[in-house]
C-alpha cells in the first residue's frame, strides 16, 4: 500500500507540471518526442529488490 501511495503522489506531481511527460513502457520512452513545453519524461517502474 505504501508504494501505491508514493506512486500516486509522484504521478500527481508530474501531472501538475506541464514540462514533464509520463510514459509507462520503455518503447514509449524511446519513441516519445518532446513537444511544446515538455522537456522531460518520467518512466515509473516497479523494480523488484531492496533498493
């Protein structure tokens, strides 16, 4: 539950910023062009392990 809450908070902060786009796959990350104000992309991933 804690991770889901962190993800929702993170996504909301990125969605509130018109300069940051979000993607959900590596393919999207590679093939998404920066347009207009967007000058950064965020790719959220659930990594297994203890980081």
